[in-house]
């Protein structure tokens, strides 16, 4: 075996420049691949808050205003302030870009001393940026890690990554300052990060006692005033059936019971894989990063407590904390832990270079697979590495000695990649990545049967780059996304926006609309009050007295209160309501207009209609 050291940058300044470049590239790749959405997701509730902050006369007689007045974040107040000089959409977009930069720069700083190869470091950062499952809802708490819709949560996560980096570097004061400031942006995520501070305080007490005490005092001085300004949120009575109402609205933040089995298996499987990677690193004598392992493990406790209380005794305050959403950090750090050990495992060949390459490459490319599809091959690869099968090594070495065999294998793999890459193929990305890695195994050995850690590193870079390019080709919507990342709305979304624009231009400010239960966000662009939106359930977290009214509204429009149904089912229940029933609801609650899906036929003539929606005037 030929051993060669991994090349490194010539100076620390060059290293810092490289880190900055990789962080910016990661942020850009994420923005281009997943775009920027405005007016969707949680913004369906939060943009009306922004409208109200700019103009408090909006939404008269709408109880949602009580929730707006109690929203415990300065994020949207800051957006409202900046909106005096530019449009709200531009302000949110600038904060969106800033959030991505903060996220990926912090991520790069965390990884730069933990992944020895600068090339693999870049591959890991970009794999996170393009990751389908890291850009989707988390499997245990249905929360965010990366999102195309900018909210206060997105910014809080990015800032807390910086706090985590300072903790890893044993710099307590800046870590405490950043963490304390995030309570004004997202209080639940501030609480989640405290679970990380606790074990580090115990670990560092002897070395940094004075600094830890000082950091605690500074952090308390910054964060405690939040309790005073947010008194209306933190100290309220809760109506009977409050927790049940939160579960009926959206169970996935507060209990595991509503999740699909595959989500739970994937989430737990990822944690098991991370634990096994740590065990393998220990067995092979790799330099372990105890601090990063503790950081990752610290978030198991809030997620476990959230699952436990959600199953046996969920109190109103615990429900509002949404402890399961701490899996935003648990899933992210577990994924990174797997990638870190996978990358560093390349330097411990143990006489099995092909098996090591197969194992490490799957670990590095793990985030790129859809629905964590590479998780299960990773567990198999761990088992193969443990057995160190000589036949696999001999086969790879034999193939390497024959250029004809290499060419034949590559052609077969190319055919398989082409077949698996079809749009209609299931698990296509997972199969493509596996075939790429298998093809790379044929080049681990040289033609003379030798191998080196440098060669493995280069092959890993090549396979990772090819995997990233393959995924990017299928993820980036169009070439225009390279300079215009705005997500193009669907025809249904465009028509929903048209209805809101019509309402704003053609109805009085005090007009109230009976709207479909889903989609939500009618208040966003119409600046008119709505009645019957499913998304209004978010107001219960901020203003618990709204609970009974929300339940009455949902039951009136056919919402299934006892069992969560999909958003499609929610829309379907509303479509089945008769014209007489909608008219009765509108007159009972003094609603001036009724909006229904255009496919539903009523005897009345709409005063406005497009391909998907129709608006009817209520006659009293």
C-alpha cells in the first residue's frame, strides 16, 4: 500500500478564504435548487401579521388580530419597519439570502476542522444544500431545517448554528449572546439550544468556570426581558380541550402518533446509523470529536421528552413548546456526524480499500438521497465493512487490472443509471448514487493492484461531484433559476392570488369572506378577513381563548376534528358543502362573500370566477 498525505492549503488565510467560498457556494446552491417562495407555508399566517403591523386598521372584527398582537417575535416587526423603504417581498427575500449565508457559513466553520479533505468538505456542504430530505419536513417533529419560505424559524436556526460553533470552540460568551438574542426571534428554538448548553457547561466547568458564569449572566440579562414583553403569551389560562384542539389542528409538532411509520423508522434509523458510525470510529482508532458527539446527543433529550409527554401526558405549556421540533438540530447534526466519520474513515483502510470506499461514499452522499434512501444501504455497508469480505476486494482488484473489464462495467452502470434516472422511476436518486459508488469501486485499485488514501480521496471527490451534478440536474427547475430563484406558482396558486387581488380591489376593507378550509392565506394579498381557514389553528398557540371559536368554525365547514386528514381531504370536505349550508353559515356570521372551488356547481351566479375558484355575493 502506498501512503500519501492529503494536501492542505498553504496558509490559514487561504483556508479561511476557502471556507468563505464553500459557504457562499452552499448558500447559492440551496437558493437556486429550491428557490424562494412568498406567500406560502407558514407565511399564510405570518404575512397577514405583517400587513396588520403596517396597517393596524386591517381585518376589523377578526379575532385573528388578538393572536397577531401576541406574536412573540421581533422578526416580522423588523420586516414591517424596513417595508417603509421597499416592498415587503424584497425585504423578506434579502433576509432569506442572509439566512442562507449565515446557515452555510456556520456549517462550513463547524466542519472545516472535522473533515480533513478540503474537496470532501465542499462535497458535504453542497450535499446538504441540495438534500431533498433536509429541505423537507423533519421526520419526527415535522419541522424545518432548510426551507424555501423565509420565517423567523429559519433565521433562528441559522443563528443558533453559530452559537453551536462557538460552543464547539469553547467560546462561551459569544455563544450565550447569540443564543439569548434568538429568544426574541423564536423562543422554542432558544429553549432547544439550552439543552446543548447544559452538558457543555458540565464538561467545561473546570477549565472555563469564570467564562461560563459570565456567559450565563450575560445570557440571562439579554433573554429575561423577553418574559416581560411577552407576558401575554407566557402567562395565560387555557380553555378546556386546548391540547386536543392543537392535536386536531396539526398533531405532528406535538405527538408522534400522527406520523407515518416510514417517517418514524427513517428518523430512528438515522440516529442508529449515527451511533454506529461513532462506534466504528472508536474501533478503528479515528480521532473522535467528543464535543460534536455531545452536541448531537444533547438534542435527543428534548425530542425524547416531546415524544414521551405526547404519548402519556401532554400539558398546554409542553404542547406550546413543541419539543419534537428540536429534531431540526438532531437530524441535521446526526447527518453531519455520519458524513464526518465517513469522510475521515477513508484514512483508515485496514486492508479493505474497496469496502472502505463503498462505505464512506454512501455516508458522504447520504443527504442527497430522497427520503433517506441511502440510509439502508449505509447500514448494509457497515455490515460489509465489519466482515471485510476478501472476495469483494479480490473482484475489484481483478477488474482494475483489466481496462476492458472496467469499460464493460462502466457501460453497464451507465445503462443502469440512465434507466434509473427516468422521471417516473421510484427511488431513482438512490439507485443512481449506488451505481456511481459501485462504479467507483472499480477504480480504487490501480492497474498494478496498488491503492492509497489519496487515490480514495480523489475517487470519493469524483463520485460525489457526479452525484451532486446528477441531483442538481433534476432539482434546479430551469436555467433562469440561476439568477431568478423565485418559485413559479402553480396555476392553482395563481388563481388563488387572482381571487385575493380581486377582493382587495373590489370589496370594502371590512368585508369578510367564507373561504375554503384549504388552501389558506386568503388574508395575505386580499387584506380582507376570512372565515373557515384551517391555517387559523396557529392562532391557538398565541391566543388560547380562540380555541373554542376555531373548533366551531372547523366543525361548521366539515373538518374532521377527531382524526387528522390530509390537506386534500380537508379541501374535499369543503367542496361537499351544499349551497344552502354555505349560505346559512355566511348569514349566521355576517359574511359578505363566499368562495368555492369552481368545479363545484351552485345555482347562484358568481360575481367573479377564474379556472379554479368562484366568488359569490351573499344576499341577506
